[in-house]
C-alpha cells in the first residue's frame, strides 16, 4: 500500500470514530458542477460542539454525482454517506439550499431539514439587484473586465503592482465570473 491510501485510511478511521461518537450533528450540503472539468460533486460537512464547547466541522463527503442532480441520486449519496460514517441516528438538522432536487432528495431520505438563510438572502439580493437596469449595466462591464483579466495571465499580473493586496484582485475577478 502506498503512503496516501494509508494516510487516508488512518485519518478516515479516526474521524469516523469521533463523528460517530458525537451525540448530535448538524449537516450542511451543496451540489455543483465545475465548468473547467465537467464534474458534478456533492459535499456534506458535519458540524458539532465538542465536550470542551469548541465548534468542530469536518467534510465527510465530496463525492461525484453520476448522471443528473436528481433528488433520487442525491438521496442515495446522502444515505450512503451517513451510513459510511455511522451517523444515521445522530443528525439534528440538515441545512440545505433551496434547490428543488436537494429539498426533495433530503426529505425523501427522512432527514430533519432547515433552509439556509444566507442562501435565501443571497437569492433575494441578486433578484433585487437584477431588477435595476443601471446595476445590470455596471455588472456587465465588471464581468467583461473580469473575463479579460481571467483569460490573460499577463493582464492579471499587470494589476498586482497596483494593489497592496494582489490576491484580493484575483478573488474579485473570480467572484465576478459567477455573476
């Protein structure tokens, strides 16, 4: 066996024991596709408060979604993950976004659900901003600029000397690409 599989096995066994021993877990999830490599992924993160009252979190799944992001596929991936980590009876709440497939998949898995307030607020803000033509025009210009700088290493590097925080520029460019 090589080093990485051994390390994975060791860490996975320790984390499984810690997570399974936790009385109550709150879980968060997200499903997305990456345009760069055309992969679809489902992530699940477990959150809890330990015996020292420290907030803890661990990513327990970042698994590929084969086929469509259907409720049935999501339900199966979630149930398999919870069984793998031995936490099917420890789930206090599953925080999720508003996607119909996520809602139905988690509901069909019999999990206690809660909408993500941040996601709902973000959708409201985006809808409100998109209703203003002046803001749409400004965002379109920003997206064009971000597109230019994200496709040209030389252009992006030319911005760095102008900023005291060059990585902030990179983050801004990446953020505008998703608008």
